[in-house]
C-alpha cells in the first residue's frame, strides 16, 4: 500500500491535536507501539483534554516547544493544519511522507468504505447512507468529517462493518493509498478558498477520492452539477451518474472515456425517485456489466422526509451508494421516507406563535445557504454572517429576492455582506431584499422574532464559517437553539 509500510515506521509525528490528531496519535501507539510525538503550536491552555494521549505514552511538544524531531519518519497531519505550515514544509523538505489522518486510518482498516465528499450535503448524505445500511441489516460505522475520527475505527469495528465516511478537501489533500469502494461526489462550488486559494485546487483535492479506485469500485457522480459534469474524474471506478428534479436522460459527459463512462443509474421520473435494477444485480455479483436496465421505484418526491431541492440529490446519492454495497431497495425506500435529518442542517428547533425557527448552522458557504432557501415558501427572516472564507456574496444577495422578507447580518462578514446587499439595492431597488446589521446572533434572533408573524420562518443559514465568535458551527447552532428555547420560555411564562 503506497510507498511506505506503516508497520515499518519507528518514529512518527502527529501535527495538530484536535479530534483527528488525538485519534491518530493514540492509534499509532496502540497498534505499533513506536515512538509517537504529538505537536501543536497552540499553548496547552488552548487545547482540550490530553489525558488520553498522555496515557498512551505519546510525547507532547506544545506551544513554543513545537518542532519536528530529528528521528521522525512520518508526519500525520490533522485536517485543520494547512500545507503551508512550517513543520509540514520542513517534513517535505526532509522527504518525509505527509499523510492525513484518513490515510493513516486506512492503513489499519480492511473494511468496505463508502467515501462521501462535495461542497454541500456531505453530512446529511453520510448520515442518510449510514441509516440505509443499518436499515438493510448490515453492520455500519459512520465517521470522518461528520465528527467521529476515522482513526478511532480500527479499534472499534470488525472486518465486516461497512464504513461510511464524510471526507473534506482537508482530509483528502494528503492521501496516498486511501481507496473508497464507493466514492460519492455531490457537487463542487466555491468554498475554503482561504485554504486552497483557487477553485481548481479545491476541486483537485476533492477528486483525490477517486484516484485509487479500481474496476471493482463505484464512482457516484451528480449529473445535475455543472462543474461535476465538466470534470475528468480520475481512477477506474465504474461511473454511476444520478440526476434530480430538473434532469432528463443526460448524456454521459464528453470528457468521460468509453471505458469509464456509464449511464444514469438513479433519478426522478413523474415525481418518483428511481434506481436502476442493474445496480442491485451488480451489488450481488449477478451482473458483470452495467447496461441501463429496468427502473425500480423507491418513493414519491412528496414522501421524502428531507425537504428542499438539494435533498433530492442527497437522497439519490445515498440510495446509489447504499444499493452498491448490497442494501435492499426496500430498506433504502423506507429510510428515505423516515430519515429525521441531521442536527444543525435545516433542523426545525421550535414553532412559537406560528413562527418556525430553523437551525442551519452547517450552511457555512454561499451555495449551502442558497439551497436552504429552496425548502421554504413563506416569509423568511434570514440570519447571515460569521467568519470569512474568501467567498463573494453578490450571488447570495440576488438569491434571497422573492424568498426572503428581510436579512439580518452579523459577525466578521457583516461588512462585506452589507456591501453586497447595498450593491444589489442600487442595481435593483424594486426587488432587492431589505437588510439590517446587528452585533451578534442573540441580537439577530431577538430582532427576527419581533418582526416575524405567524407563518414566518426565522432561518439561521449563515453562508459563513463560525470562527469569529464560536469554536465551530455546532457551537453556533447550539447557541441558536438556546436562544430559541429562551424565546419559548418567555412565551410560556407570559401572563
């Protein structure tokens, strides 16, 4: 597997002590018993509980002591550490392999892997796919960017467990041998340009998911996404295209070679989601080739538990991935009708006096916020803002028109957001969305609640990261939930 046998390593370094870094350091110590040094240039007071890594016998170099030991033979990099970090550059200068935590975990896993990436919808599709696998009676572990580090799994799962992994560009940019038996690319839009600098480099990181696939693997691809259709997807995985509500029988993109191309294997016809019967045959080993075959209906669009146009794509992608690893179509269909959704992703927190409060804190980029708006038809009070990621907001300002009653702008991004909405107001004063700048989320929720009326939606869908005021999007979402619960309490206590 690759150029380095991890079992031959005598001294390894883990850079970054978040969830992934801690898991990687502990895995190396427990499986190999070699010298492991964990390095983080943040001071100890800014780190979480390190008792587990200390107990495992990991050497710690923290704060001003951070450095790359002379004996190091491998550097495992946490997702949050950029490639330009001085210690990463030093490792590459020395010729050391630099792996992501995902790559390290893969070296100790002999499990079927479904890997899911894309700019938006990863968490929902990952959790939905995991629910389908479990509904099909198969052992399943959901991990990766979804919150549970992949490096935990070698100590937790048996060899028959199907691993469903949400994979970010940060995790994929430093793989070497990692291979997903089923790889899913949902979409590609601008995101993380503060890290990758260009859309092309960001896309290249995403596409690494497919580069090690062989002919026995499956590449699940969104035919409705313009950028995905234009890509040359690496690897030898058999293509399984899906398309949603706006698609006809799209031809396979011209850039796909005949050996790699494949027909559309899932879609929507007459308001019903369907999947190609050939997928079912192939997953049981009954079919060698994948000709387009009979369409098996799954469920009506109106019966999908997840709402919004984007969730049609997420549902189709999950269905293809699940059926490709042997999940019966009936179990897939049942899950599509019943899946409750993911916390912080279009999560309905409460309805108070006829006003629905929705937590979409996971929408950390412009495209995610635009897609969230497709789930609602009534008047929306939209809360936007947070920390900047290099994106522009003019498209978002246009997308709110006719869908949003008023926008409330908060956080570090409030100034560029205000500028974008002001430009739109100057260009199209009759249709531009009104906006208000407020100091923080608490002020925005209070203001939105005062302005909303029965039938309205107060939607937190920030289109920005959270790091200006919160540790992560989860903390921001939890704060929104707390603020809504305070509104409910005040309403309950009112005479």
